[in-house]
C-alpha cells in the first residue's frame, strides 16, 4: 500500500497522470516541490535566483534499490510533442523561445547551480543521493533521437547518469493493464473508455 500527497486539480493534467502512474507502481509521491539555489552557493545571484523552480513529481519507492528508488519527473505537456533535436539545439546555442531563455525550462539539466539545488532538494526529501531524472511528455516527435537525450554527457555530469523519457502512451498502457486494482481518477477514465469500446492506439 503506497501513499501520495494529492495534486490540486488545477495542476497540469500530465502531472496528475504521472502521479497516478507512479502510485500504481508502488511509489510514494510528492508534487510541485519548490527548490532554488541558496545564498552562499557558488554563482548565487540574488536577482536571478530568488524565484524558485519546482520539481513536478518526485516518486520514492520503499522497496526498490538503486537509481529507480527515487524518480524526479519533469512534465512537458506540449501538444506538439517533445522534439529532442530541437530542444538540444536550443540549449546548445543559448536560444530564446517565446522571449524566454530555453535553458530555464531545463534548469536542473542545463545549469550547474540549479542542478546542485535540485540534487540537494531530492536528498533532503528522500535521503537518497542517487536518483533517476525523467522527462514526461505527451509523445516523442523524433523518437530516433532518444539516445541523444538519455546519454547526454553534460546532463549526466551535471545532474545524474540516469536519464529517461516517459510518454503518455507508456503510462496509459501500464495504468490500463493495472485496472484490476483500485483505480484512481485516470484509471476510472480508462475504465469508461474501455466500456465505451474506445481503444488506445498502439
């Protein structure tokens, strides 16, 4: 039996799905966990670093060992999908998108002091220094480029060697397969879809 801190229904629907998916897999979960660099951290800038970022969902599994004991999930619910090559190009070339520096969407992966703050918060909450970082998205648009993300040396050096991408299809399939257990809100939606003969595309 696992426990979770419920998400506010106004939060991103993808975060709710991730929360339920992890709960189904036996994780304790926490959502929208605030973190930021602290005064005294190398490179700390009071003007730039006073506003916290957040870890969308943290999962802790009491029975697992190794990097999958703790999952730190960043949700990217962009409707046109997750374009790995485009995102890496934006980061490598210090680009802006919609007037915002793109690295700010990936603070923990792209910036040393924010990576340190992220790891400190995970360790503070879970007692673990080893963890996996997961990008949750609707779908990966350029799936053949997946290794460029999961083996990215800068990300691995800065944050963790354990990087993965989780799609909505992945989560729905596993939630659907576990519907014999007591379902949550997403599970109940899938039960209704199943009753209505709506099938998930492979």
